[in-house]
C-alpha cells in the first residue's frame, strides 16, 4: 500500500501526460513556452486571482514573496509553530528572525490570538520590526483569514499565504491561494497538485507585484531583458516539462480528485469518530486533505499505532514530529515567553494515514480495521 499513490494517478492520466511530455521533447523548448503560459493562466483562473507566476519550488515561491515584500535584516516574520521549515526559512536567509506563534487546538492552523500576542511582544521588546505574517493552510485546511487579515492590517504587516499544502481547498467560497499580498504553493510530487520533480507558484492580484516577481525570478531582469539586470534576484523557473505534466493533473484535480479526497476523508472520520480526535474543518471551509491526521490519546499510543501499522505493511507518517521552536536550527530564535502548548501537544500525538484520491475503499477499510485492531 502507498501513502500517496502517485503510480495509480499516473496510470489514470498516462496518455495525456506522455503526449504532453513528448510534445515538449519534440519542441525542444524546455524553459518557458506555451505550456508554462497556459498553466499560469489556468492556475490563476482556478484560484480566482489576477496573476500567477510559476517558479522552481514552493520554498523559492516564499523567498520571492519575501524579497518582493522587502523582508530583510532586523525584521520579524510571524508564522505558526506547527509547519514545515520552508515557511520562514527563506526570510531567515535574508536576515529576518522567525517568530513562532501557537496554533489553534482544533484547526491546527495559526491562532489569531497567538499571532497578536507575539506581534505585541515584538513591538514592546523593540529589537525587531514586525514585517510579515506567513499564514500556513496546514494539512490542506485553510487558516481563518477573516481573523488574520484584520490583524495584519492593524499592525501594517504583509500577509503571505503559504498554500503549499492546500491547493484546491477553500475558505468561505474563496479558493486558497487567493489570500494575502502574495500566496504561494508547491508542486512537490506529494502535494495535492504535484509535478514530477520540483515546482512552485505565486499568486497576486497586483500587476506591479507580479512584474516585480517576474524580474526577481530571472536574475532581476530589467525592461531591457535578462542582460539588463536592475536588482539581485534568483534563477527560479518551472520547467516546460513540469508545466506539461501539471496541466492534465489540474484537470483531474478539478474533475474528480477533489471529490475523491472528500469521500476518503469522510470515511476515515466516520470510522474514527469517538476513538481519536478527528480533523476539524471550520464552518464554510473545505480542506483538500493533503494529510489525514488523527490525534492519539498520548505520544505513547501514537508510537504504538505507528509501529503496529508498520508491522502490518501499512504506511503512516508524522506531520510533524517537532514544532518549529524545538528544531535545533531555531533554538535561538526569540520566543517572548511563548510556550506553544497547542503545537507541542499536537506534535506529540499526531499521526497521518494513507490519503490520496486513488485510495480504494477496500484498502481504506484495511487501514481502518488495522488501526482499530490496535486499540
Ligand atoms: C512543501 C512545503 C513548502 C515548500 O515546498 P517545496 O516545493 O518543497 O520547496 C512550504 N511550505 C509548506 C507548509 C510545505 O508543506
């Protein structure tokens, strides 16, 4: 059994994907070109945003966003304590500090109250300038933007939506990737919309921000082209082959994969209700179920379940075993006395089960039975 069955997806979409790859090979246009342009147009339309710019991966997308927002030395960037390191790593690279905030105990996303507490603490202490907030739609579940956006406005902070795990989810009728100054996503193979290598994208409604990012991602090119460099930038592009792979995958995601993900999540939640803490999706939100994560009653029980599943040949994962504030690389980041009870408790008890749109009911039944057997 696969945790995320990319082989089954490929078998389903093989004809279209192979044809598209072959067409890129025949055209010999490997960078840019019609597939990249078409993909950017379709992605922007799908999420309901004016502009989409593809790039080399989701971490670069965040780096481009931080560079466009002018994040640098002396700045504080706020993000949830439970996320992947990419959420603030690029800001850290440009000299900012990462200020972690606790998550909510139910959605596991950035807690608006925890965010405001940390912003006030940074302002009061005075060493760093609050600059940006990275709201992460963790496990595919959207953040509470109606609470987070006004906080960013109140303190003059740039909101960046890290939608690496949530492409296809929505918040009160709006797709993820449509929030903030810039939203970013990742096409790493295991994400809800993945390519066959690395890839990423940025979304914005501002033509100016889009143009700025298009310059930064090609070595800071100027009006005179790529040898007319007006700023220091990156080399960060999505390959034409990846765009050609993503187009049929985007179509499948919209046509049936999103529904299949909902159905699988519902079967898990029905089976595990009352036995574990099942995932909570807030009113008006739709998760894309990048992961289906349960909370066991203790770290010990979580580890026992993982070991039992391994023995029975069923893959499970822990997203994530450590909150950000406990990563060795971040031990010296300023914490302002925050103790992160919700993120710490979540990381101690969470485990994720196989989840993808090609999960067969019989396979899923086996996963459910094996977990319940262990209890
Ligand atoms: C995967 C991920 C990223 C980074 O994406 P890459 O394409 O792997 O660079 C950023 N943020 C979160 C929350 C992620 O899960």
